[in-house]
């Protein structure tokens, strides 16, 4: 029922090929002649009660200058009403209009964006009431400022009913890959990455995710899964030095995880530093000698050092 027939073709074998389109457009952009000086968001639609570990429908309307809307990232934090300071905030960051505003549109005086998407409630969020706070971050200049919002709240309860929601945005999907990456589940990671890269041929979601994660980790440096997701975003953009720094940090804070050392070794191989790679891979082998990938990577490191005998033993 969400789709409508758009076009039909008759194939050589006499059968028909039907192409359907979705009725509801997720993102709508319209021109404004008199935009506000700063990005402003004045409408949010979401259910009043949600369950932890689920995706729920979430919509917003924001307006601003064309340039600000094109290059803007919405950093949205859900802060608890609870007086218990140990109750964490959770967040949902995304580029305005999913980063799809083209430079030609940005040249208009102003834009209003309406978007219907999904919000993922983390599985470990305690029950309670949470209120939305938002910050605008310009991806081009680094400028940031708080966004004035209408009062927007959501209640989290395990008793909340299940709800249908659109697919999660790409930034959220990439951020969720931090946990499987930390556990070495590369098949699961790259199954998602391959799909996202087909949808976003320019891979702009990686830049959005990197900037979002940098902002969050500056305030919560101990968020290990998010740190792995940041490393992944940098590796996929081939940002070698920032990726190296990320995984070097992870080998300090997650030192008993052999995968952190293995990823550090891989990056050093990529940058043609086999001795540094061997140090990291040897540590990974000491922690988990049965990992099948390690002998291959250690063999490559030996071969790059022209130690052919050692490479043959390992490979």
C-alpha cells in the first residue's frame, strides 16, 4: 500500500516489468525568500512513548539560508529529566535533508526542509522522560551554535508498543557498526557498508558520520563502540593518519581486544610500515593466537621486510 505503479514495460518474452514508486517522499525542500539568520527548527513529530532498542518514526522541519542548510549537521541529544546524573543522554545526529541538497539549491536565499525518517532508541536506555536539545554544526567551517526548539519530549518504556518506522539514516547505520567491528565481525560490517556505498555513490555519509563522532567523542571519550565507528569512517575515506591515531588510541583503552591491535597492524601495512605493523600484530597474536587473519597479515609484514623464509612459514 505504500507504493504506486509508475511505469510498465513489456519484455521480449511477453511478460511485463512493473516499476513502483513510494507514495510518501521522505525529504521535501522548498525555497524561502526571507530565511532566519540562524537555522531554526520549529516542528517535530514523534510518538509519545517508545521502547528501548527499537526504531520509531521521527519527523522535523527546519529552515535557514541555502548555504547553511546544505552544509549543516543537526546534533540532536535526548537528555533525561531524571535527577540521577548517572542516567546518560543519547543522541541522533544527521545532515539536514540527509546531505542531499545540491550547491545549485544552496544558492537560493533560504530553504525549508521537511523530513520523515527514523529515530533509533538505544537498547540500554533507562526508562524515563527525555527532552530534545539540538546543536547546529557547519561541516564546511566548523561553526556551531545551539538551535532554539519547541518543547519536545519522549518517554522510554519497555511496555511501549512496537511501531513501524522508515529505514534508519546512513549516519546511524554506520555508527551501529562500531560494535560488530570491535568484535571482528567484518562480514556483517561490510555487508552494510557495501549497500550504503551503492546508495550514496559519493559516500558523503562518511564525512557526516566522522564529524558527528568527533563532536560526540570530544565530550564522551570513553564511548568505545563510537570510537570504532569513527575509525571505520576514516578507513573508508582512506584518511590514513587520522585512522592510525584512532586505532592507536583504541589499543590503549581497549588493550585486551586483539582486533584493535589487528586493525592497527593492517593500517600500518597499508602505509608501508611493516615493522610497526609486526609489533601490533604480534600483540594481537599474543591475545588471540587462533585468529585466522593474523598469520596472513604477519606474513605480509614479513614479506614487506623481505624476510621470505618467515613469510613462507606464516603464509
